[in-house]
C-alpha cells in the first residue's frame, strides 16, 4: 500500500510540475502582452497629442473619441488618427506575416521584406497609382504585387534548388529588381504623381486617409482570422512532414495555405506603408526571446509588438531625429541592416557547425 501511495504522490508531483511548466509560458506571454498594451496606449497618446498644433494629452485622447471642441476633434480624427492607425495596423500585419514565414520555413532569415514580398506589394501599389486608379484599389493592387513576387520567388528558387539560404538570396534579388521597377515608374511619373508614389520607395505612413486605412485594415482583419484558424495546422507541421502526414494532414496544402496568408498580411501592410524593413524580420525574434516557443498567444503578441515598434519608429522619425520629415522606413532600415547582418552571420556559423 505504501508503494502504491508513493507512486500516486510521485505522479501528482509530476503532473503538477508539468502543469506549472505549461502555465509559465502563458503567464509570461500574458505579462508581456499587458506591458505591450500599456506601451501602445502611451504611444497612441503621444501620437495624437503632438504635431504642428500640440494638444494637452487628455484633450487629445478625448478628441480621438469625438469629445471636446470641434477644432480638437477635427485635428485628431482627420489628420493624426489615420496616420497612427495605419502604423498600428501595418506593424501588426508585417510582424505576424514575418512570424508565420519564419515558423513555416524554420529559418530566422525568412521575412516578407527579405524575400521580396513587400517589394512586390510596392510595385503593385505604384503601378495602380500610375494607372490613375482610385486609392481604394491600392490594397488590392498591393496584394497582387505581393503574389507576383511570391510566384517569381517560387519559379527562380525552384530552378536554383529548395534550400532556404538560396531562397533568401533569390528573394533579395527579386526585392532588388522590383524596387528598381518602382524607382523607374516614380522617375517617369508626372510631377503631381511622383510625390504620392515616393513613399513606396522608402516606406511612410504620412498622409494616410481613412479610406486607405479602412480598405487595407478590413482585409487585414480577415487575414488575421485566417492566420489564427491555421495555427493548429502550423503546430502539426512543426512535428515534421512524416509525423504530420501520419496524423492525416496534407502537408503541401497546409504549407501553401500558411504561405498565402503570410503573403496577404505583408502585402496589405505594405499597401499602407510601402516597403518598411526590419519589423517583420526582428519582431518574431524579440517575441520568442520574451515569451518563449511559438503558440497562438505569441502570434498575437507578435502583432502587438509590431504595432508598438512601427508606431514608435514613426514617432522617432517625426520628433526625435534632427532631420524633419523623414519617412518611417529610414528608421526601420537603419535598425534592420545590422540586424540582418548579425542573423546571416549566426546562420552561417550554425550551418558550419552542423557540417562538422
């Protein structure tokens, strides 16, 4: 009897320890999410309160909800809020797209901006501007451009081989080629259109309108729902193709679905900001460092962290740098270039260690 009781006690302790281990990442994710939400609220307050006409923070927040005098409501809701919301929505879309791609390819270098997706989205958006189409159609054009980049990536990477390193190199080539095409169109534009298209060469949220925000944001919301719906399949893919196939999952179809959702997220985000670098590449690494292994919770946390990073970068471009009028893409690219170099060096070192 004592042996049986001892075994039961040991089993309870083991179960309790396992439950504690399961709760710890969730608790950590929750704490990081709360901290991120607090930071985001603070950044929103700073964003709506500052500008050519500074406002008291409380009045600015009240104006955001349509309260207060008409002048404050007009300034906040029509001029500052669209830019702020565009940064939040685009940052979340880029970060979650990057998280999905890195997990799908199991490579820290996999990112929409590295693999050419954002360059394709920018190409589609600028081509739509060149055609003189409505601003409401730009998200659709950006999505088409992102899909075009994905097709080019698949064709050239398939010819070169399916290794992830080659995939990234081909993606960089696709990104460079599409960026050159965008620059050519901007140069050939009439003067009145060149200014509108220039943001898609550097990345900017300046001059966003509610029409653009609602069009891209609504489509992004649908893509986010699809991303969470696919999370279980992505978790099964983490087990490996053999195990996933044994569990009845069509691995090829599942990978294609996740890839399409990631491309849609990044393309629609690029429709609002242009080719903003660093966010999709770095945020998933930061979230894994703070919150642990990937789960549905960390995927949502990636969106929150991306929103915080892009909004903070936009505020830094507006108020902290000595040169006024810089687009947010300059700030993120300055941070992203050394980060990409470090990641490539680490990736090369890990490959060399594996070869030994």
